[in-house]
C-alpha cells in the first residue's frame, strides 16, 4: 500500500483523508501480534505507538513475559530487515556499529556494517553490556547515523531500537546512562498475565508445537511506505490549545513540582527534558490515531504519560531511600496538574 505524499497534513486533502485504510492495516498488524502474544494488549499497543511515533522502546519485565517474542511478532508483520543482538559484558562498540576492515590486496580499508544498520534492532538485555557499548547507540538512536573514524554513515530511514532489560537479576548489569534513557520514546513495564490468559498460553504453546509450517502461512506484511504515511497522518489529528497546554504543563511540573505541592518538590533532582514534550505529543497522537479518532484527548496524554516520563525524571537520593519510585512521582503529577 503506497500513499502519496500530501503538501499539508492539516488540509482536507492531507494524510487524514487516507487514515482509514492505514488504520485498518495497523489493526491487522495488531491482531497478528496479539495472536502470538496473549494477555499483553498494552505491550502490543506500545509497540505500535513506537512504530507510529518513530521512537525507540525500552521493555522491562521479568523473564518469560514474551518481551522478545512480542518484538519478533511485530517484525514478522513488517516489511524490513530485523536483527537481534544479545548484550553481554564482553561486547564491543564495533560489534554494534561495525568497523573498518583492512584489505591487504590493495592496502585499503572497507567499512563492514554492524547490526545497527538493520531496520529493527532488538537489543536483548541491554543493561548487561558496559557503558562504552551502550553509548555506541547514542548517535544512532538520536541522529539516525553512525560515525566510525572520520566517516559518517546514514542509517535506514526506518530504524527502531527495541531494547529489553530484566529488573530482577541485577548482578553483572550496568544501569543505562540518563542520556541514553532519554533517547527511548517510552519505558514500558511488562506485567504477569492472569490465570485465564495463562491457560490460553498453554494451549497456544501446544498448538504451535503440533503445527506444521504449511499450517502457518506467511502473513501479509505492512510496507514501509504505509508506515511513513501513517506517521504523517498522526500530525493531522486535532489537538485543542487547552489540551496542548495540559501536555506542556505536565512536563513543566516534572521540573518544578513544588509549584503544585511543596512536599513534592523534595522528590526530584532533575525533571523531564524537552525531548519528553515531543515524545508525549507523538505518543498521545499515535494512541488517538490507533483508536480511530481524529482528535487528541487528555485521556490519551494521561494514558501514555507514565511510560514517557518515568525514565526521564531523576529522583532525589532521600526519596529513593524511602522506597518511592518515578512511577509514584508521575502519578502524583497526573493527580495534581489540572485537566482541561
């Protein structure tokens, strides 16, 4: 499906005119992923939001909660190449970005591209690699390019990093630096399924074990032109000035929470950056678009705010020692900032 570019996304002939077939294509992609990943509808929605909002995703949850499976299921329904890399303590930056290879035949160097040059990169257990490896992703995630030596190489137009980390096993892990955390569009926490879903997972596992390849025909893939057209389409959604002010005030309150509650001001060391404002806008628009609406509501902002903000605020040492979390802080902001 190829949607032609339109000059003005807010005009009647803009991308919103073509939103319905694109929304149907994304709905089919959602169903494709949910058939393989049961009981994780919010996770699937966040994957689609990241794809629409052109942002990177950090998934955190206990082992066995289908984080990697969900990413693989998404990529199986997309047009593009996919690569999974297991982050380990002995990984080197060149193992991600690539390196110059010396050619003895003519005495020249040839650049060998690394895994980061794929459309979708699954960085499994990203916090198991040291900071020098994690920092190799900074330029790629922020600027869609990689610099090796004196040369800079552009990454594919469709480029997403989907990273996973395990919150339980902390031995041998390296906390992600704040600069890298800020480059993730959302930090999504994956929870355990309920008992009924657990039974359905058992049944699905048995069916997959018994099924032959012929019983699992390839699904029609969403092409990249449709993804780029959908990304333009979300900016055609209407956001009232009051809702936009509400979005901005949430981010501003993360930097100066004492204006809402003097006690809350003691919670924070650093608030969310302007990148958070952009991410909150894009994610709220993507959520509204996936729901089939042509406007953004305060509920869209409230729904995505915890995933957008929790990894972008730095709590004070005293508050962390008391057992409070960034999730608690964001929930306090949502309760205190007036809703239009």
